């Protein structure tokens, strides 16, 4: 078999994945605006398979009790399921143990945990935090607040003309005053996948810690924290087939041990006296109060689901479908795509999302028009206002893919986009 034939077979196998799994996602069978739903807003949130819905329903129907607090059977069952989910998450990202996985409400809370626990304790006036102009607001605002309180200085790395992190500028930004590098793994607007192994290596070389926002990478490709060697990683559950209200922070155990608690209350304590308290072991030191038990169990079910499918298959499927989407959208007159497209050998250089603008149309108009055809895409600044200012564009539309999307979804979107552009051009 020739190399070309192997690539064709591989592409066909990747595309077949969506046909295998679509039946697991009940929402995909509904209609919107009288049309079959085409869901292309996965970078904002993913749909949930039956396996996740059943796991959460089973907890409430059969095991509902608080965790870690009771000797009775229901509490033990709930605790076992809750902690089993943590073990699954740890294995999924390659953590050394479940002690390195802290449940949070979302990735924003995970980043805030690092900012307020480690940041306030370790940053002082003149210390530097390296960020980029492509960061999600959740990886900007916490550091702005911490900088105001500590006197730390925020430095921002730009992007290249092709829409990738400017690695030369990044290297120039490093120095002895840099205490932290906090960057996105894959951009939710540009789609670029940052070279985090090199980023981490360079940061550690000057003594800095590294936090990764992995919300757009962990759901879409294999990620191993030991291979990346990052110090912390923030992930949201709802973008990876899990429920809303749950995310997690990975942290190297020795770092988490050294950090003070983030929130105070029940569960995160060992002993409480009127004047002082001692704190629980990892990871419970950072998990105050009754947790999102059903949501954690749902996240564990989502990890099971993605593990059974295989993250290599998910990634291969999205690469083929992203190329198909890019090939189609780049042929449409008046459309500008942001971020990298193809390498010299034709390989896709981004995760499965495409942010774009249409000449003469606001992004909200684009999204509204295609919604009339039952197609869900995102419009706005995608929580990256500084990046949009950097690009000199007020807003973009964004189509984003996942394992259950098909070429038919992309065809329907491209047809709706073309007809919307023609409609506006006729009205001009």
C-alpha cells in the first residue's frame, strides 16, 4: 500500500469516529429553528454522552450522601465514587498520583487558586509574571489582581504574523526576575498549539514556575503532565464531555504541599481550635466545603468515555475534520481566518476551531444568520478581548469541532455561511 493510500485510510478511519459516537449524545438529535442541529460551539462547551448523564443520575437516585463525613453505607459509596473519579482524572493526564489533582468549580477557579495561594505567598514588588496577548481572561484577570497587591510586573508575549506565539519574544522576556510563566496550551481563538515542552524548559532554566491553561488541549489530544513537566495545569470539565461546575487543577505534589489553603471551611481541615487550625492532607487542603459530588462523578464518567474512545483517535479525527473545514472556509471570498492554517507539507497547525471574520458583516450577524439554519457557532471576543484588540478586529465568529462532528456538519455550516454572505451582499 502506498503512503498516500495509508493517509486516505487513516483519514477515513478518523472520520468514521463521529458515526460511532453520535448516538451517545442525546442533544445532537434535536432540531433548532426547524432544522437538524449542527453543533459547532465545542470550544465553549461540549455535549454530554449518555454515560455521563447516567452516572450523575445514578448518584442522585442510589447513592446521594455527603462525602468523607459519614460512617454509613451511602456516605461510603458516595466517597468511593467521588475519589475513584479523581483517580481516573489523574491517570488521564499522567499525574503521579491522585494527590496531585484538586477539584475546582472550573478552570478559572483553578487558576485563581494558584494566583491567590502560590502567587500572594511568592510574588513581591519587581518580580515578573510572563503571560501572552492570546490569554483567556481567566488567565489574565487573576494575575492583574495579584500584581496590584504584590507589586509584581506583568509581561506580555505577542504573536507572529501567522498567529502563533512569538517564541523569540518569549525567550527575550525571560530573566532572573521572572518567577512565573502562565500560558495557554492551545488558544481558544487562534487555535495554535503552543510549544509547551520548550516553553517549560526555558522557564525552568531561569528558575520560573509554569502554569498551563489546558482547556482547549486536554479534551482534544493526549496530554501527559510528566512529559510536559509543567508545575500546574488548569482544566475545565464541561469542555471534555463532563458536566458544568467541575474542573481540576493538576499540581506537582511538592508545590501543592508548600502552598497555603485557598479557601477555609469544612473538609479542608485536620483540627480546628478557637484560635487556630491545622489543615488536611492533599488534595483536600484546597477543597473547602461540600464539593460538587455528582459533577465530579460525571467528570470521571467523561474520562472513562474519552479513554474508551482513545484520545489518539479523537485527535486524528479532529485533524482531518479541521483540514476539511479550513479548506472550505478559505475558499470563501471576504472571509479572514485568524491563526495558523497549514504547514509547508500541508499539515494542519491548530486544534479543531476556526475563528474568522467576514468583510461587511458583524460576527453576531454571522452567528445569527447560520443559527437560522440550525447551526450553533460562537460570536464575540471569546474572552480574549486583548487579543482581538491586538488583531484590530472587534469580534470574530468561531466554529469549533469535537469527536462527534462530521463532514456533513461542516458542509452545512459552509453552505449557511455562503448564503448568509450572499444575503448581506444583496442587501448592501
